[in-house]
C-alpha cells in the first residue's frame, strides 16, 4: 500500500479564530519579567515522564514563563480533557477548535505520573469543554479518584473551567472533595467582553461561592492578570467581590502576550505595585495572597498549600 504525504500541508494553526486579526504591538519586557531558558536535569526528567505517558501540561500549552523553575522541582500542572479548547479567550495560548474525544485512560496515566514523580501536591486543570454535557466534570472526578488510589498522601488542587450552562457540574466536582478548588476570574468585569468573551464574571464568582456553601472545608482560590488596562480601583473591587464569596487565596500576576495576534499588553505593572496589591489584599482578609510579575495559578502551589493550612489553623486558635 502506498501512502501519500503532502509535504506542503501546513500545520493546523493554534488560534484559527485569531488568524485574520491585525498584529498588535509587543512591548519590550522589563528586566524583572525575563527568565532563563530551561536546561536543568530535573526539567529534562519531568519532561520525559510527561511525554512518555502522553500527558498534556498547561505549563507548555499556556507558555508559562516559570516552566524551567517548576519542572526542575517536578512540579508540573496537568491539563486534562485534551489540548484543544472550545473557547477563544483573547489572552490564552491554548489551542482553540474542535476538541478530541475524551481519553478514558487519562485519569490512570496521570495517577501513575503523580506516583512516579512523588508529588506531595498536584494541580489538575483543563481546557473548556462546552461540547460535553457536563463540561468535563465527571472526568475531573475520575482523575481525583485515580490519584487518591495511586498516591493517597498527595493533596489535590483543581483549576476548573466555569461549567457555564452545565447544571449540576460544579456540585459534582465539589463532592469529589479536592483539597483546593481554584477557578480564575482572570480580569475585572469591565474587560470581560474583550478578554474573556465566552465567560460571565458573576457566574464565575458564584461558582466559587457554591464551593464554600457546599463544603466549607475546601480551600477556594482565584487569580487575576493585570496589565490589561484595568484600574487599581477595579482590582480592589474584585478583591471585595472575592471576599464576599469567601475566597481564601488570591493570585495576581502580569499578563504576558503569547503572540502578536493576542490582545496586547497595556503596561507592565511594577514589582512595587504588586507588593501594594498584596498588602491591600491581606488587609481585606484573604488567608493567602501571591502577587508578583511572574505569579501564576499553580506557581509554588505545593508550598502555598502548606501556608494555607497554617493560616487557617492560626485563624482558629
């Protein structure tokens, strides 16, 4: 049998919906935002485990600047439900389009990787799967259960999509009892139509409030990107909204533009401004705040979980 290969066939673009958009200006990064290329032995070992098991990580898909540091310590954030998202957020580097079928063996493969990497704390996230009846909620449950069976002492943090218009999906995941339930608000309400057009600010906020209502023992967490054109007053209002929803842990990091087709960086927020945001957020009552130019949702998640536990214990003593 002869197989014909079209060598001129172009690879599928990561962001077909952005292909015809005009290029935006890419601002030169300041000194405090630059990182070295990953070259360590630990990084290579983590990469091998991920590739050998055919797993996807948000570290790679979202072009995280901290991948070298985290992978050197075997801290990979696994992304489930495939690598193609049904949403087309203006900031995100994850591929968009028609997703693949759900891999029924993925929970087992992730559990094996967690055990092999000897992870004390693991973060599981996913693409948005608006095509699935439950938005992928049961798959999250299956992954949590598989990890608990393979590595009972590993604590589990999930970073979920919003399960918009998926009745009962959020409750399904809450009842699986992850140790940390994270869902990122990403930006201020005024910018949602531009930055996160497929999402709804108050739905996302309500999702996290539901976690606390249904299981107060679970830590809740949410994150913001800054440098998109938001004002300080708007960020402070989001902090107040989060505290009203009982959110325990706030992360704030600098938005970095993946390509010229993505929304442009409005400005680079200084380290001093991040420190001010951290001080304000702590005064508003968050158990833990991580605010810096390179902060990302799962950055230092293992050590931050220990800090969360300590902060809650101190609050009740």
